C-alpha cells in the first residue's frame, strides 16, 4: 500500500557517538545496571564493504572500511564464570549466561554474541578467561548490513584480551586470533554464518584506508591484508551509505544455500575453492573465454550464475583498487554498478528496496551505486560528488515514501579506526 506520509520529510542521518559520549554512556549504563564502576571501556566499529561481496567464504578478495559508527562496551571481570549483559538497545533487562558447560548454540538471543566470544576464547585454550559484566552502547544500525554484530563481538574480544592479558590486541598478527574468536562466536554460538570479512574489518581497518583483505586460508596475517589509501576528499567525493531498513526476512537459509552452492561448484571443478578459478581466469590472455570454459564444465544453470558472480566480483575488487588509486572515478563507479547488477541477477541476493535505492542513486547523479553486505535487505552505498550525498539520499527517501517502503536512514562514511580501548 502506498504511504506518502513521509515524502518530503528530510532524510534521517544516523549520528555517531564520539569518544566522550560513548565512554560516558557505556559507563553510566554499567553503573546503573550493576551498581559499580567498570574496569574500562572499549569500542569497535561497524563496517561498510566497498566491493567484493560474497567473496570472503570463497577465499576471495574484499575491500571494507571501518565506519565512524561504533559499539562501546564497558566491562568488569568477575571471579566466577557468569556473564551478565545489558544493551542500550534493549529494555534495560540483564541477560545472564553461565560459561561453564556451555555448548555450541547454547545461548539464545543477542547475548550469544558477547558470551560466545568468551566461550570461543576458552574453547581455544584460554581457560583464564572467566565471567564478566558488560554494558553495550551503540550507534551502529542493527541488522542494516553494516555489521553491528561484528562491532559487538570485536569490542568484546578486545576487552577480554586486555582484561585477561592474553596479549593479542596490540598488533595486527595477534588480532587475527581475536578475529577467529569473534567469528566462532557468530558461527557457532549465534548461529549466524559469517565468512570473516566483518570481523577483519572491525579489527584491522585504519583511518583513511580501505582494507584489501585476501581471504585465502593459507595466508598468514602479514600477507592477508594491505592498507589502500582511501581519501575521498582528495577526489572531491563522498560515500553515501543508506540503510534501506528492509528486514532480512528472506535471509533464512539463503546465505547457507549460496555458500553450499559455491562449495559444490568448487568440488565439481576439482579445486579447493572458487578463488583458484578466479585466479586462473585472471591469468588468462582471454578472460571472457576462460570464464566460459569454466562455466561450461557446470551443468546446473543456477550454479553457473553463482560462480560467474564470484569470479567476476573478485576481478572487480582488483580493478576497483587500481581505478581508485589512479583517481579514475568513472571506472570506480562503473565497477560499483557492475557489482550490484551481478549480485542482483547472478547471485540473486537483492530485494526491491536495494534495487530501487541503487536505481534512484544512479539517476540522481551517483558515479555508481551498489548493495553492500550480505543482501536480502540492509544497505546500499553510492559514490557521489562531495556535498551531494544528502541530495541523493533525499531522492531515495522520497521514492521509498511513494512506494510505501520503510523510511531509509543515511550516513556519511569516512574510513575510520578499528577496535580500540577508549578508557
Ligand atoms: P548486522 O551485523 O548487519 O547489523 P546481524 O543480523 O549480523 O546484522 O546482527 C544483528 C544482531 O546482532 C542483532 O539482532 C543482535 O542480536 C546483535 N546486536 C548487534 N548489536 C547489538 C547491540 N548494540 N545490542 C544488542 N544486540 C546487538
Ligand atoms: Mg552481522
């Protein structure tokens, strides 16, 4: 049903929580809830992936930046193995989890994320990690494809690392251990399948850089990332992020389904993962023909399209990095568009809200626009001239109102810092 009531209303921009505000709010929520002071405050950012979607679990490439929007956690360790958690997004009620005897998928609801991190560290040989009380305050939109879940697990992992002096948080190599714990919490405790992009972004991104992440499992920490300069200002650009607020209602099983199709395809092609295929195609003198040859070995039409997305998307990450470094904004925009179209037609993970938002952004002057994150809802990004983001966001909001979609929410993305101690 059409609902024009919000048409013409200024589009909402999501504010950030700055250091002082975040620390004060998390400390206050902790004190009000648990009646004592926290031992410290840590934070971790949400992320937005510039390009390279559904490539992480195919040992591929992706290119996230950390958002200025962060989740703050105030924590105090406990002597026992009880975890007590409160979040400003809830009704003030405390979730309680007992770490002793905890099993895979043993916690229901959002508490699975932070409790799962402590469980994962203990399961990985860090039995010194015990219970804790924690209060979360966040400005990362939840369920918007901007990784509020990784902001939560990574801030928790860094806090526990510090409090129990595990010694991993101080350098990039150590952080890879914390990333594994954060991934294990999502995969095995929250039951939310994740390929590692989100946690790597939240733990390893640096200000003014995009993180070129190579997800081949055989790579060590040093060789799995490189920091790529990402200075939008220098190119007179702005990156609009717009959360469509379309819920992940179709998400059930779809992500796992895409993953398993990719695994089956790799098996049929006799390779460890689809990255191997992507590299073979990239090395060929006739890439289009090489891709056709690969697809010709697959009998299932849907599988062929899934593989085509993964292989071409990995190629687009490389091309985007080159184009952006050369200041070729038109090409960078074209690659955004090609990525979205591939996700819509070959990978089939978009929903009408994502397609409409991308379409309106392109018609409103964006160099390129694409869905970002896993899909089935969530956010889009658009590369626009500096100062034009609000105008493009407004056009999308107006179109959403006409179509009776939820009002979207926007934010201006600048490449920010990874997880850190705040106080
Ligand atoms: P995304 O990571 O894209 O925001 P997910 O579905 O992966 O979406 O994760 C969202 C889930 O993470 C929420 O449903 C909730 O369980 C948990 N979560 C994230 N941030 C918070 C928070 N600040 N407070 C409580 N729960 C949170
Ligand atoms: Mg998530």
